[in-house]
């Protein structure tokens, strides 16, 4: 970056350039479009120069990696010390089916587990519930009880591998099942590493896998913070997510702002509970999307780290530097993958994974090319995993920390995204805060508007999607189908029936009773949920008790 | 209130419409839906259908709901539906949403709130778009209400858009008008729409679990006056308390009983009949004058003359009226002659 | 007066990913249709009952969780049972290629996968509306 005198010279030179070299060039060859925009419809200028970073202090705005404000990365050595975790989101059919897929992925080099659950499980229903009809195992694994959890992790050493579970409304229950499973194997909870997504706010805003209304749901979340800090200290009880917000149609700026606003809301609730911020903040983790626009995405991660560090230290007064760190998982953008010419999705995923790596993610999932058709087939998921491995070992991008730091464009974008986020924070504040804004439908409307604008850009061919509205071929894609087996479904039903028949019904009833009372009162629900799980209560039974006490959420209508 | 008859009469109606109406009177939902569409689309058989249906109406209690968008009308209605069903009543709902002035289309989303009641055989829910009609209702709204009335609904709830002058329109057509408000969060001073304080029979302050409602309730209490012997109650409601919905349902039933016993039911029906006849007359006249020539001077020609100051607007109208009435009289006598 | 085409857009089953359904609802509205959007978590019974009461010309079903084979044909079956088989049904979402012919055989008139131009969807519903005499 240049000093003041140089800057004057740069400015002058630039002006000349515009009046001569550029002008002549434009006359001979006009630019292809009137405006160039990012995937988020953000305007991008022709050229970024030292003027764009003028007056901005390196130590203040960037800092060194591993130092406040962590813009360049949360560790001093980043991938030179340890590569990001290659953690492939997986799940379909029964626990046996998914256990097989876990082993396959571990064999092929994944370094962390990530569990996808089926719709009934996500919504707190057992496989044999009437709401679950037709939905068994189609988009994830069905887990209705601790027995399923045991099978899911059969022959997998949970003391050595970290497990991320994408579960939200019933997260405490599923976590309790994991803990009970570990307990049965004599693995102390202090050794367990992993994450439960448990981010209910983004459900109301984007993914819609809610059950209960906001207040009781937040209570359940803070219960996990409290419990985890004491009993499962290496576990991340939450993964504050922007991925789903982005998939629902938000721009990069909205994804950034809404995710961090949600994060700060969780911190507030933890503090209101009486927890000291440094007791739970170090274990808050994040989850961002990795979308198409390479530079915008990298800028987004950097802005996220900077904003979070500042807010945690200065607004919430956290003293422990570990509380200032934004640790994140990333997933490449599912919504960007096409049904047409699906092999091209391998290319898209590669670019997106590159963005996440250049952006400093701690953990990464890459989508498979058959994303627009089904959950990943075996070959497809292997290609996705190899994509990460090639990036890690062949591309050289992991050799140095924050390689694009200092790029005029990148730094300008990082700043722009940061400013946009703060504008959104103000707006949310005006609306009364995150939960009032949810009730008013603010996030949902912003997201729906962005989604509609994006689609209109595609319809008008303002935005080209290769294979979809240009470079189209009329061919039948070859996708190896993956079907959930009827046998798996029956086995699951049998298992449930048998468990209900053979469990100690008195113990079971008592446990649910005590849980009901705990939900009605103020006690931390986790120990009672654990007792219910140990008494062989099913997911559906426990959630039904909660539905009874907490009620069910009704969302505001917006489109 | 007239006794219910069970067959569509009239030997001169088209078989299709008669059959539909017969079906309707037996409580068939598909028939009701088809008839409402017929009327909404202003099909040629619509007038005939309404003529067949009308004698079977007058039984249902029509309750209109007005209030700003987002205030929670749909949810309240959903809970009322469930409650009335538990009390053994059959319930109809007509929910109106605005038509886009640009595209002519509409997204009708009030039904979302009523997902769990739609499949109940004793419930019928219809969404309507305003289709260009100013105010918060569709032209066909109250005809649709009549269809549901004839079908056997004991109570029909009408949800308006909540914007414009919908409250005035609904107050003139419903038996009971419910005004739904909600307390504002924050420090903003809450102003209320002009006229809202004069047309409600029942006031609901909704979402009281989210903000302090005392000021709003006090304001309403202070400003609302008794009308025709009825003092509008103010009911606090929230999604968390079912007990309040009981209060609301009770208030509605009390108002209905009051209307019956005080003679106000008939008074309002008479007012409405007068209004409707006049409105229909106006519409018929407008149709006539703009229609194909009745042999006299055309509407357009008259307009030209008015602009040219050869004729004043009042005289032009009188001339048209003569034409229309005279023409009609002529046609009627012609028909009578040919039997 | 040209009558309006009425379309029901619904998400059967548990899947909550409503970005597509909402975009389509809006597009159909912008094309002058009346869209009854029933939202999330609808059973086939809910959907058919609503379609009958609203007297729609067509239904659009959206499912991204893979449960379409269990849910979409059920809607057609129920419509026929209620003598409302003239209501046209289309589906969209994440649907593997080899399920498409099965869905068509079960009575789903069209399947709109990811990347379908909105204009195709709008055109389909316009045709469906006209066929029913709208």
C-alpha cells in the first residue's frame, strides 16, 4: 500500500489513464455490459487501486492471522499447521445405510463426520408417525431413538472423530442420543468433539424446520450452552448458519448480516441467562455458504471474522481471545448446481470450494454433481471429496496464509460487505431486534425479494447460468439413481416397535413426566432429556411433550 | 329470519344451474365452490344462480373482520373457526386479498393460517381477490357469503384486506363488525384510522403478549361510544391464550342475540336491502347506458356534446335515463306481446 | 370480463424449502393469475380440499426432499376420488429423471425441475386455465 505522496501520483495517473488509454480502448472495444455485478447483484468497478485502500491501517483493519481482528485468519499458520477438516454432509435411508456411507468416506480420506437427517427426524417425528409418511430416509438418515444412534456410529470411534449433526428444532434431543450412545461405550463426554447446528433463528428466517415458537426454542438453545460448557467442553453446541439463509435467496451481504445478527442474539440470551460470555462464547461456531462469486465470498468470510471479533470484544466485553474467534464450516452452494449438464457442477463446486479455502474456512463440505437430483451417489461424493484433496495438495493455495490479502479489489469488497452488515444491524435494531423482526417477517421478505430479483435476472438473461439459459444442450443427463430401500424402512419400523415393547414402561413414563415438568419450569432441560433418552423414549415422544408445553410456531405469510 | 327451504324452485332456470343449486342446498362443497366462481366471474348464469339461492339465505350470522395487514386477523379467524366447530356450528370463511393493480393477479395467502381446519366437513374457506374493486372487499364477496349461507353455514366470517375504506364497506354489509388492532412496540404514538371508532361492534386488541396493550385499550375505551343500544366490548387476545378466543366468540354470539332481540337485525337487513337495490339499479343503469345503443343518442355522442358546451351534464344524464327506462319499457312490452 | 386463472401452489409433506414455490407464486401473480398459496406442511387431503373449495384450475406441487413419489400421485388419486380429476396437477422440485415418467403415468401433467424457465411454468398454467374454460 502506498504513502500519501504516491497516492496523489496514483490519482493523477489514473485520471490520465481514463482520459487516454482507457478512452481509446473503449472506443475500439466497448465493454460487454453496461454494469458488471456479483452473484448478489452488487456493482463491481472496472479497476481497484491503492486509492481504494488509502488511509486504512493494516494492523487495525487486517492484523496478522491469529490476532485481533482476525481478518486474515483465526490461526497464525492456518493450513500450514493443519488443513481444513474435510467434512462431507451425509445421510440417507436407515442408520445402517448411513453408517456404510460414513465408513466409505472415512476410507477415502474425509477427516470429520457430518450427519444429514431425514425430514421426519428434523421435525421431531418418529419414522412411524403419520406426518412421516413417504419421507423416510429420502434426504437424510432416520434417527428415532438412541438405538438408531448406536447403529449409526457402529464401529466408529467417537472418541477420535469429530461429528457434526445438522439438526435444529430437536437438536437437544438428538445430542442427548449421541451423548447416551457415547456413555454406553464408556467414552467420557469430555473427550467428545463435534457440533450440533441448533440454530433455530435461521429456521424462522429461512429453512423453516421450526417446531416451537422462538422464546421456548431459545431457552432450549441456551440450555445446551450451559450444559455443554460444563459437561461437554470440547463440543460446539451451536453452528450459527448463513448457508441456509443464502440458499433461500439472500445476497452475500444479507447472509453475512443476518447470520451475525443471529449470533449476537444468541450471545445476548446466554448473558441474560447469567452465563459469563467467556464461558460459552469460545464454543460458538459458524457455518457459511460458499457461492459462485469468488471474490465476494472471500471478502464475506474476512468481513465476518472482523465484525465478530470487534463485537465480541467491544460490545459484549469478552476478555478471552478465544471468544473473539469466528470459527466456521463452509458448504458449497447447493442452489447454484444445475440439473442440466450436471457434470458441470464439478467445476462450480471447485470454484466455490476454492473461495472457502482462500477465505480461511476451518471445515468444508463440497457438494456432489448430482445435487439437483438426489442425495449424493457414491461416485459423485467421491469426486466431491477429491476436489478438496486436489485443492489441498495440488493447487498451492494452502501454502500461505490469506494469499489474496492486500488485493485492492478484495480489501474494498471486504470493507463494503462490512458496511452493508452494519446497515442491516441498524435496521434490525429499529425493528426491535432479531425476534421482533422475525415476527414482522423482515428477514423472510428481504430474502424473498432477493430470490425473486435473482430469478428475474436469469429470466431476462441478465445473468447467465451455463446449461440453463445459455449453452444449452438437449440431452438426458446420466445420473446413477440412489433409492431408499423398502427393507431399510421395514427394519426401522420393526426396531421402533420392538423398542417400545421391551422398554421399562414405568421408567419411560416417569422420565417423560419429569421432562414435561422441567419444560414447564426453569430448570435446564438437558439432564431430563438425557434421562428420557436413556429410558428409551423416542424422538417423537420427547418432542410431543415439548409441543404440548411450548406450543407450535405459526409463521407470518410472505412471498 | 326466514325458514329454510330445501329445493331450488323456478322452472325457467337452466338445468345446470338448478342442479348446482340443489346440490348446494344439500351441503355439497364442490357445488358451493362452482357457484362462487360463477358469480365471481360474472357469468351469464350468475344472476339466475343468485335468484335461486337468495330465498334460502338469511340464516347465517355474518361477521366481518377489519384491521391493518399483519394485525393477526387470519389467525384469530382460524381459532374462532375451531372454537365454533367445537360449539357445534358450521362455519364459512371468505378471505379477501388485494389484486395487483399492475398485473391483475393476486397471491391469496390467508388460507395458510387455516390449514388445520380446511378439511373439516363443517368448514368452508374461500379466498377471493378484490379484482380491481376499490376498498377491502371484492364485488362478489357478499354474494359468496350468501352461497355459504344457503349451503347451511351458521356463521360466516369475512376477512377484509384491511386497507382503504374496507371497514365502511364491511360494516354496511355484515351483521357484526370486528375491528382488530394491535399495540405498537416502541415509542411511536398510535393513531387510529378515521372512522374505525364508529363502525366496530366488537374491538379486539391482538398480540398483547408482544407489547404493552394498556394504553391502546384505555384509548379505545375512552373514545368508543355506545351505538343503537350496544356498547362494543374490547377484548385482549394473543396467540398464547385460548381463553380470550372464548371471550371473542361469546361476544359475537351476544351481539347476534342483541340484534335479534332489539329489532336491529331487521333494521340492518332493511338498510342493506335498500342499499343493495340502489347499487344494483345503478349498476344496471350504467350497463344499459354504456351498452349497445337503445336507438337514441349514444353515450359517447352525449359526452362530446357536453364537452362542446352544447349540453350540460345533468341534462345529458336525464336524457340517457329516459332512453334506458323507455327502452326497457319498450322491450318489456315487446316480450309480453310475444308471450 | 376475462376470467382469472386460479392456481393452488402447495408444499406437501414436511419439506420447508419454499424459495421456488414462492418465486413461482409471485411469477404467476405477475402474469395476472390468482394464486392460492397454502404454504408448508400440507397433507394431500389438505391440498385437495383446498383445491375444491377454491375451485382452482390447476395445482402446483413443490417438494425438494425426495418424498414426491409418495405425495404427488396421492393428490391426483384424491382429486379423482372427489370427482375433481379435471383439475390439472404439475410438480416441481428435486426429482430424479427416472421418476418423471412414473409421475406422468400417475397423472402429473408436467414436472418442472431446477432450471426450468419461469416463462415455461407460467405458460403451462395459462394453458391449463384456458383448457378449463377460464
